[in-house]
C-alpha cells in the first residue's frame, strides 16, 4: 500500500542534507539569480539599441525564467536521486518496504520544494530589478508552469533511469539534456524559424507549446484564446504521455537492475 | 505466530552460464541464529541479496513469516532488516537523521522513543548528532546494527557484521545481537568467515559451496561428525570441494 510516510522520508532526507550545506543550498537560487541578472541586462541593452520599440523583457527574460524553472525541476529530481548514488545507498534504500512509486514520489516532492525556491528567487529578481510583471501573461502563467513542471519531472525520472542503468559516471550525460532540448522548443525564437525536421520534433515536446503561446501574447499576435488553450492542452497531454513513458522506463531499468544484481553491486563504475 | 521466520525453497540464481545459487532450500526459526558459511564466491551474498529483494531469483520461493517475497514484497521486507559491512549508512547524515530516515521507511511506530532506546542500547548517545562518515568502523557497525533493529525485524540478515572490527568490539557486538535474539522473536541468518565467531553465536550452520548447501548442523558437533577437529578445518575441506564431489567432507 502506498505510504505517504515513506514518501516524506525521502523528502526529509533531502532536507537534512540541505541543512548546513551551502554547497547544496546555494545552487538552489544563486545560478538562477545570476541568469536573471545577466539576461535582464541583455534585454535592457537590446531595448536601448533597438529602434523598433519592442520590449524584450517579457519575451527574452520571461523565456529564460520559464526555461530555468524547467531545468530546476528536472535537476530537483536528479539531484535527490544522485544523493543515493553518491552515498552508495541503493542497497539500504531498496532492501526496504519502499516501492518504486513511493521513491519516485519522494524525488518529485523534493523537486517541488527546491524548484519553488528557484522560481521565487527568479520572480523577485525580475520583478524588482527589471520590472517584469508576470501579470503580463495573466492566468496563462499557471498552465505554463504546470506544463514545464511536468516535463521537468518526466525528464528527471528518465535521467535517473539512465544513471541507474549506466552507472554513476553517466551523470555527465544528464547535465546537457536541457541544452540539447532547448533548440527544439524555441525558447528564444518562433518555431517557424526552424527547418522542417526540427519543427516536426518540436511538436512532440511540451515546452514548445508554452514558448509559442508566450510569444504570441508578448507580440500581441492574433491567436485566439481557443488556439492558446488548444496549444497548452496539447502540451499538457504530451506531458502525461511522457510522464507515463518515464515511469515505465525507470521501472524497466529497475527490474533489469533486480534481475542482474546491479542494485546490490552498484558502485563507482558499474556498467553492464 | 509461526515458528519459521524464513523459508527458502529451491532457490536458484543463474547469470548467463554461471549458476551462482543452485536450488538451495533452508529455514530459519524464531530465536535461532543460523550461520551461512562458505568460501568467497560460494553464493552467500547472492542468497542474502535475494532474500533482501534486491536480486530477483531465477526460480524458487522466499517466504518471510509465511509472506511470499515476490508477491507481497513490501509486507515481507517490513519484517526484515539487515546489516552488512559493504552497505554503510550514508556518511553525510548524522546518526539520528539516518535512524529517522530508515525508521520512517520501515514504518516504525513511536519512532522517537525507538531511536532513543537503540542509541542507548548500542552506546551511541554521544554520537547522535555526529555524521556517520566520521565515525570509527566499530561505531559505524553499531549504527548499522541499530538501523537493522529499528523495525524489530522477524528476520535479521547479518552479512559479516564484525568484519574489520577488533576482537573486543566484535565480541561486544556478538553479545548484543545474541541478547537481542534471546529476548525477542527474531531469527538471524549470519554470514562470517570467522569460525570462532560462528561457533560462539550460531545454533546451526549451513555450508554453502558452488551455490549448493553441502552440510548442515550444529557448529559444535559438526566437525567431529565429519572427522575434523575444528570448524575451520571442516570449512577448508568443504571450500576445497569441487561441485562433483560434495559427499567427501
């Protein structure tokens, strides 16, 4: 039976690790704050040199904020998982009544907490320093965050599966994943800029619908509410599919690890 | 309450062409310490990993208090716990944090009181807020045992629990485990390469070699029954057996 107490144990463990550990706490807000400051000044500069009168703040800075939120959600999942990798704790954790769904729920709960810190930091910086009001996006901000959150969770779970299968050294495959995806989802440019084959792939990626929707609001394009809702609903539906696939992927890797004994002998260079 | 805390039937684990565990069957009773002996590579840790649910058997069944591990995993593992020298608790958490984390996972009731009792029982009160990674081997072993007893397991698996400890601490650890088993309702499966220790704590031993149980009996009488002076001598003889000559010990 699914136990919330076991789920909260994973979260509590992450909280313990954060306590008194600047190396874990600082990255929650420092890098996103630096990102917001850097991109904030870039957008101010672009506003100053552009003669079009176009305001880059809500399009560029808003896009960077949403993208950083997505990467923080993904990292929130993977970092919690990596704690078990780094402390070689799999045998202790998986030889308990803890189920895979409880374990993954614990990773998600930890990610909600850590990504919320990042989001709050970014909102404070862009609002107070660069005057980006999120009322600009209206209530659509909620589905934007939701679609990106679900996709971040799904990719985080897939990333955990990869590291479980290939060993601790493969964590270096995980860090570049957001950078690999970003050209396809049109964080900074409309999808129409992309060649046909890239656009085809974009349609499968939920964040693409968020950034297209956000741009159409910023540019005050003639997209109807219905079109916007339809796009975001497609993104959310794709999220559900990707989440399901991520859960299936991790479970399959876990079953493989049980069959081969990988969990019992998971160590610095376990590759099989 | 059933007398058997562990029932293993025809357990087999195959890795490709290698048969690591070859259809073994055995039981562990309540208030009994059973030694699982054998040379390196005999299949002891493979057997323990299967009982812990972290390695899937190729065939066979495992029951903990009559609960089938394959179909009722969470319930069976809630009644099990283990300590192994190769599975230390995370060094970046304090003693209390580790115990609280695992206590919640095992669903321990009145956890705070249980942790306090174990800290006292294993002389860990002074280290409650110390990170496990900076404890000595003996202290880490005691923390591992405290974690292993958190849920008052019906089945306790100890894989070389006193390896790397000095004789005085090893004796102290053995004493604590024996006291616990005598006072409670736990059955223990204990692996060790220290035959003195095995004679001291185990009521029964199983000799495993090449994935099969070759001998079973009381460690104090078994050597004489097989024409040997000591358990160590018997161990060496069994360890040198080839898979085709299991009857010559």
